[in-house]
C-alpha cells in the first residue's frame, strides 16, 4: 500500500491551485507570477558556493598532485570521493538528520563542509585530503537536500519547480562562473589558500542561514517508516531512472569536451574556456526556462527536452567538425539538457509532498549515478574504435533511453488527470499513483 504524502501547506498570500490538472500535466496556477520568497534566493546563493567547491578540483589537479607528491591520476580520486560522498552521503545523512529542524541540519551541514575544507588545506598527504573531500561532500549533499525541502515548501505548490530552478541555478552558475574564477584564483594563490577561503565563506554562510532561514520543527510527521514508505510510489523510480539517463547522456559528452572541441572541432585551446562559459550560460538559461515552465507543464517540457538533447547529440556526432558549429551546438545542448533538472526534482516533491528528505536525496544520488556512469561509458567509447564520435554517441543512446520512463510518466499523468476531471476533484499525490499498483486481493 502506498504511503500517503503529507498535505501541502499553503503560504499566506500564495495563490491556491484551482481545479484538476489538465491531461498534459498542466496546472492552473500561473507559477511565473508567484514571487519567490527571499529564503529561496539565499539558499540558491549557498548552493553556488558549495557547487563551486565540488567542481573546482578538476582545474587544480596538477597543483594538488605536485603538493601532495602523487600522480595526477591519484589526485583525481579527490573527484571520485566527492561524487561518492554526494551520491551515498545525501540519502544517509537525510535519515541521520531526520529529527533535526531543517535549519539546524543546514547549519550542521555547513559546519561539516567548512571542516572538510580545513582538513583538506591542512592535509600533508593524499589520505587526509580524501577524508576532507568526503566530509565536504557529506555537508554539500545534506545541505542541498535540506535546502531543496525548505525552498520548495517556502515557495508553495504553485512555484516549487521555480524554487528548484534557483537551487539548480546555483549549481549551474558555479559551473559557468565560479569554477573558472576559482581555478584562476587557486592557480594564483595556491589550492590550500582557496580551500581556506571556501571554509571561511561557508562559516559566514552559517551565520546568515542561522539568522535568515525561518525556524521550523523539522520533519513534522517524518519518521524512518514514513520516509521509506514514501519510496513506494512507483513514479519515483521512473523519475530516478530518467534523471540518471538524462544526466548520463550529458556527461558522457561533456566530460570529454576538451578533446572533442579541440581535436575534432578544431577549436583553439585558448578559446576553450569561453566555449565552456557559453555552455554554462546556456545551462543557466535552460534552468530558468525549466523552472518557469515545469510547474505548469512538466512532461510537455521534459519529453521535448530529451528528444532535442538526443537530436543535438546526433548532430554533434555527424557535423561538429567546424569550431563555430561545435560551439553553437554546445551552448544549445547546455540550454536544453539542463532544463530538465529542476523539473525532475520538482516532480519528486509533487509526488511525495513537501518535507520528505529521503526521496529528494535519492534524486541527488540518481544524478550522481548518471554522472559517474555516463562519464565512464563515454571514456570507454572514446578509447574504442568509435574514437572522438564515441562520447556523443553514448550520450545520444542515453538521451533516447530517457524517453521511455518519461513517456510512461506522461501517460500515467494523463490517465490520472482524466480520472480527476471525471471525478470532479483534483488528484492527490497518493491517488496519482494508485492506479499503478496491482489491485489487492
């Protein structure tokens, strides 16, 4: 039996969602006209800082390897450990902090994040640096999950996906701006000084969060049983699968963007950072678009996004031998591919209701699985007979595969929306999934 989601609170002054959903997944609330509360933008800013840390090591690997006296490939474990900490740590820590108020959990996460950077900066060997990165990843994952819960609850049901787009936008902006600037700063003053700076910024963010994020009573009716019960919704696992496939399709290609653009597209290495900045700008625009449109027509946005992503990757495979064309396709890929991220997280919260940390944490894990698997398979394809066409072909296959769970989700949404119209009342998160369960004897 599926656990019913907790009722969705309505903020004072927020417009109510009137009437049943349309068969295409639309709702009647004009999400774009709902003003997001300041706390959402604050959490998005902290997401920017944390995401900058998660991505910045890649540009500093030569410095770190020289400082620690290890090979670059060994220093690369710092990236792997961080991904593991995010993917595994997010759901584990969401359960460990279940009884804590959300604000207290976010403060604790920021302190752990800062401690991880201090340990990494003080570490004189790779082992200590790895422990520091894992701790920082635990803090990052915990804050992101709790921040998503708080942001979407504060935004209200009509603007949840827009709130998620701000959180995801912080990550996207980190990729576009924070990482290049941070890498340049690290090369100028040293990676240890950069780690100290990130630790100090996170400590300052702790004070701001403590003063600006409203107090709460934590998970309310949340318990281990309730959190695990929420995972019985069949649609959740289709969303997780779609998230892993979409993210894997992007990262299979983007992980090897440098050789693909310079060796195949003929782009100068000096211009490569500008091309990556263009990708980040496109991703930021796509995140904003997905956040505004995803609240009203989620699957009418997700399915075209996956189809266009596959089309762009096919075009890259066939014709990205010209530097100008390759950069244009890269920017478009960032805009279209990333637009699905806030919508997928928003759909998880729509199904289980606000306040459920574990389902949101598993969305983070799904994205991390996509990153790890996509980049690995793309690397295998790059070294195969496919050569420089391999990563984009892998991305194409994964994007096409994502259409299957997305189509199943859209069909289920249409059926329950039609049933709600005939019944004359809006469907609840529980009723939206009840038809997917086999009848009880």
